[in-house]
């Protein structure tokens, strides 16, 4: 009995698992950046500098911990904020790369194939 197909099936599942892990990881990085951005916006409320004395970071940490459990310590919330402050253009860069990728894909699908061009000439 040829068991090569079992090996191939297992490999497909391993690859799918890795892709899912990468997608989840990317989504979490994006969420952390978005959280940081929202915190900075709330702190500054349109001003150039944040108002001190507000408990924004503490409140976010407390509320997220209550609802989602571990992973939202005050230190983590500060890290999300600093992530956004360090890379404020991350989302726009990602959107640009994504848009360029989609445009490239559209161009590829809209351009005639070599066989179609030859058929038009004949």
C-alpha cells in the first residue's frame, strides 16, 4: 500500500496550521498597534502633548484584564502605546503595500496571456 498520500495530507495540515498561526500573529500585532494608537489619541485629544494625571493606561489595563484575562498588564498596555509611538506610520505602510499587491494581482489577472495574444493575431 502506497502511503505517500498520507505524508502529503499531513504536510498540507502542517502548512495550513503554520499559515493560520502566522495570520493570527499578524492580526494580534495589528490589534496591539491599533490599541496603542487609540490610547495616544485619547491621551492627547487633538493636542500636541498628553495631559498628565489621567489614568488612561491603568483604566485600559484594568478593563481589558476583566474582560479578556491575562496579557493586558499595565506594562503590556505601555508597550502597545510605545509600539504605536515608535511606528506611527505602520498601518499606512501596510495599507500601501497591500494596495500595491492588489493592484499587481489585478494587473496580472487583467493582462492577456501569451496564448490570448497569439490567438488575436491569428
